[in-house]
């Protein structure tokens, strides 16, 4: 049966619209020519453009913003103006002032409008009083050098302002530039370069004494001006908004296929500290569509989440599915178009190939459709908010003339423009629509690639890091400080994305007070995160003084250079110390503490690993020495020795945290998921030689002895391998082997490169977050180069190669894909393989018939026999 369109057109145009100022912002205030909003003031002071901008009482501009022009060979600067009284919206949504002034043969007009959210829209018109030759027109925004430490500007190639060339940097028009510090900053935005001269000098960043000047070079080459020249730009100081109250309790878990979670599963997440389930795109049968055929299942999931105290957010993307009933009517009108071509980037996650989804433009009627749809879903299912993927991210240009985007050059070429103001309007409407249904509801966003000025402040929290491919080894600490700190820099709480090198992302996150978001990682990684939550709660981080590595030089010194230390401090009670090793080799770190400044009190200091770690740790006076694994962090509780701190004046109730922190560390150490490392195997062997006596099979390998009868020889009991088989006499014990990315390098103690037989044993745990049945099918991916056999739960599931193996030519180019059945809990696996000293094997477990081989289960080595 064809799917009917959503029943919302009668009210879609008004969804999310309001003439009031939404919380937590306050109405614009006007005092003379000073326009103020929450946390920021913008003083015009008789100038045609803003003269002073402050954020959190910090002055951002080194001097007034200036406009200069070269007319008929004369350099002019617009300084004097006549201004009209400031106009203000009845409810304080905006305030605006218009100014005019003559500058040679040009009559300039400026209109400066401040909106309640701190967005400043500046519109400029240059009217020739008679035809003139205009050789140049530029606007200079001089930002105080002390307020310009970090930078987001695609043409600059730098994150730190100090790394700019002495002469500055310049480039083509781009819709967003931001510079700032860890606390405040200023963003610039441009929607269109229609009136600009195109080229690689449209924008420039120029160090000039005590200022970093952002120069807008609108006109660079001579043009005959006979009609008005109009352009505009936006400015927004940050923080953008007051921090969302209670943001520390969001504790998001980001999941696929959440419909299958039972109430017991959800209760387990709650017990681990989670407070929010974010359900990704497959909550709806059409990608990013504001309705689902699984209505009953969504109602039931909402009910189960609320029964256990969890909030539920669902996903929306900036696309429309080609399977939606609206697509045949509106698809071409609403879609993004670049350079006269349709934007063909289809997004097809978890969808069959016939149902791609394409990017939509917020300037089009899609904005009405999606806002009304979000309001409809919120109201119909009782959700607690939405997760938006791509809405406030880098403003993609659009030139679709069907809905009025872009402009046409004299030669007929269609140029795209950035929907800067439509993006802001879209985000404001979503925020208002969501909160009109449920006050306090959340708007969580995927924020990439940097500070999404002009729209991201309508979110309560954000999730970022995909610009590095989810690999924070590619990010650099400056990028994390500039773009991921979240509160208080933006006023928007932050999580970070990790698709690779999870332990490194966790280390970097802890250094900056932000964490990866659990849910899609392995059980081991999820347990690491929920354990960090437990540690933060036990320590009382919300009542502690947070001192990250860039502000704590007087409190703590860490060496060598590859080690950074951040901490939460509760004077008299102890500190929670993050010790992160950013190097690719394990490092012996030394940390010196200033006990007096930290308020440690008397007594010998002790340190306790809060997360499982068997590396050495020692404390000598105010000095801590710790071996920190490569690209990982240690989380330490440091305080005067527990027994002594419990005596004397610190004896009063609550004075010592040792009992609480020891209980927390003990509970974490007992977690099944954290007892051993992921991808750890027991290896037995080698058993050499590994070849038979048929020399014709050896193809020149004369180094193989002649008394081996091939793969058929059993060196251990292979009849029922439910436990690690007992090693034969003289064979040596099983040894543990750590794998990386599911690949283990085998270095058995054999001479040269002789062939040998090796056994590997492990246990697979079927994941907690997938419904458990008695028989759960999975696919094993096993690269086959030589002889190999695999048993699961004592049953043989795969064999390759036989007597006298390996025979050259028996290897396979593609991994074998083998179906196996796992039971709830632990499932023993035994592998027998013929290999060499320098060989390796790879073992991956995925969902049946998965298109992408994402690991599905946890791998854990059994205890050594008798251990």
C-alpha cells in the first residue's frame, strides 16, 4: 500500500515560530547606542559600524570596525555618520540602528541589527552619487590579540593564531571564520559573495600590532559603479548562551536498533549511570523522515525508557528520503544544488539501495516540513528531545533557483550561496517547536567541523570529531581546545566522537573534561566510559575545581613533554588526576604537585588507580611516578593516606574520600568487561615440524623435516575443546597474546622461518545490547592463507587444508565467511593453524550477512589453567 504524506500541511508554516524570546536568553536591552543581550554588549558610539563588542565583560575589539574605499584614485575612510533612533522589537527579539554618511562621491548606509541570541547582522550599501571608478572597498574587523589565540578559517591552514605567517593569511570567500580563546571569541559569517570580487584575497587575517585584523576585501579590482553596491555579514560573540541547567546529567548512550532493548537492558544502562538514550536513524523506516511505520514499537520504547528513568531522543538528518511520499512532488524543489547541478550525495545507512536520501536546503519549503514533522513526532510519541545530524554544521552552499538560492552571473553561470540566515532560522524553529511540546526538552546536535556560529547555540549539547574521521590522533590538542571544550566556551555541553583508537580519544577527552559517547563501541569501551562516570560521581567533580593542563602550571608539573596532566581538585579531600600519554610508546611519567596550593593538608600522599591498570605507580613526597601505556591515560585519586586522614581534625563526617573512592575502584575492578584487555588470546605452541615427507609437496622448501604427517597430527585433545586443552608434556604453558584491531602477530620460539602448528584459544561473549536467544547466529571472518581449523563451543565450524598442508595455491584471496552459533554468555573458540614465526592471524565476528564487517562480540582469553 502506498504511503500517504504526513498529515501536517495545514499548520506546517507556523511550527516553531514565535514573537517572544525563548529561554534561556533575555530580551535585547538598549541604552543610547549600546545594544545588549545575555552576556554581551555591542556599542556603536556614533560610529557607522560596531565600535566595541564585549563578551562576559571582556573587550573583544582593539578599535572600532572600519570601512575604507578607494574612489577615483582617492583613499577614503567612512568615519562620520548620522544615525536614526534605535528601533526595538516589542518583545525584545531584536534592536536595530540605521546610519548614513557621505564619503566622497559615495553615500554609505549601514544597518546594524542585534538579535536576542547575540547574532549581529550588519548590512551595508554604497550608493554612487554619480558614476565613479571604485578601485577597492574593504571592511576591517580588528580583534584584540589577547582574545585571538585559536582560529577557524579554512584558508588559513592554522589552528593557533601564533602559527600564522608574519604577513598573515588570505583566501577565497568562505561562510565562516572564528577566532577566540578558551573562554570567549568572535565568529564572522557571510551568506553570499554576489557583490564580491572572486579570488584568493577575498578574506584575509592580518597580524597588526595588538590586533588580528579580519579583512573583508569586497572590491579588489577597478569597477565602474553606477548602481548601489550591497553586501552584508554577521558577527557573534561567544559564549552564545547560558549553559543548559543539568547538562552534567545528560549522559548520552547512542544506539542503533534500540527497539530491541528490553526494560531489563535499559535498567542496566541506568544502573551504569546513563540518563539518555539517543536512537539513531533506523527508528524510522525511511531515513530522517518525521514518522515511522513502527508506531507501536516507538510508543513501547518510550514507555520502557520512562519506566526506568531514561530520556529518549530520536535522530533527524538534513536529508529527505527518495522513498518518502513527498519526494515526487517536492524533491527537486527542496534539494540542495551546487553549480547548477543537483547535489547527488545520497545517504543510505541501513537502507536498501533503492532508498537513498538527499541533502535538502533550509531556504526551501523543506524547512517548514521538517520543523512541523519534528513537532508532530515530539507530540505524538512523548519524546524528550531530538538529535540533529548536519543541521547546524558547515553551511553547505546552494544554487537551486527553484526555491531562490544563489545568483546568476552575467554570462549565465549559476553561483551558489550559503544559507546562513536560513540555517539560523531553522535551528531556532526546531528549538522552539521541541520546547513548545515539552519545556526543558533537549536539542542535541552533531557539530562539525568547528564552531558552528549563528545556529549551534539553539542546541543544548553537541557531539563532534568526525572532521578527524573520529580519530583524535589526527586532531591535535589545540583543535580540541578550540572546537570541543563545550561549556563554558560555547555554553553548549559537548561529547566527542571516537571511531578509532578509542583509548586515545578517552585520554584526550579526560584531559579536556569531555568524554566520548558510549553505545556503539565494544562492551569494553562502554564499560570504561561508565566507569569514568562512576568515578566522577564518587569524587564529586561537580563540587570540585576543574584545572585543565593549560591553566594548572602553578599546581602541577608533568614530564616528559608527551605527558599532560589535568585535574579536579577538592582541597582537603583529594584530587582526581588525569595523566595522559600522547606518545606512541609507553612512557614513565613524573608529576610534581604543589601541595600547598592544592590544599592537600598534612599526611603522606597516596595514589589509587581508579581504572584497572597493572603498570607501576609510586608516590614519594609530592612526586608521583607512573608508567603510562602508549596513547592512554591513567585516572588517579590522590590524597593524604586514608588511615591518617581519617584521624585528627579531618575526622569530621565527609572529610575523607578514601573509603568512597576505594569502594568505587573495587567495584570497577570487578566489572567483567574490564577484567582483561579486549582481543586477548591464549596461544599454545609451536609444535614443529609442520610438513610431511612427500618432498614433491614442498616446492623447493628443503628445510622441512620428513617425519611430519601434516595437519592430521593432533598435539592436544581436539575432541571437546570447551576449555583450554591441557598442553602435552614438555610443550610449555599457554601464553597470553594481545591483538590489535582483531589481528594478532605470532612470534613462536622456533628457529628461522620453519613452518609449525600453533593453537589459539579464546572465549566470545555475545553482546549485552543485542537480544539474547538460545541460538544467536554470527559470521566469522577468517583470512585463509594456509591450513586452519576452527571449533566453536566444541563443534568444528571450519577447516581448510589437510595432510601435508599447507600446499601452495591453497590460500584464498578473500577471508572465509563462516556461520557459527553463539549462546548467551561465553562461547569457547579453538583455532589450529599452520604458520610461520613471523605470521599473524585475524579473527573478526560480525552480524550475519553484514555489509560492513563491524566487530560484534567481545573477545576474552580464559584464565590460564591453574591460574
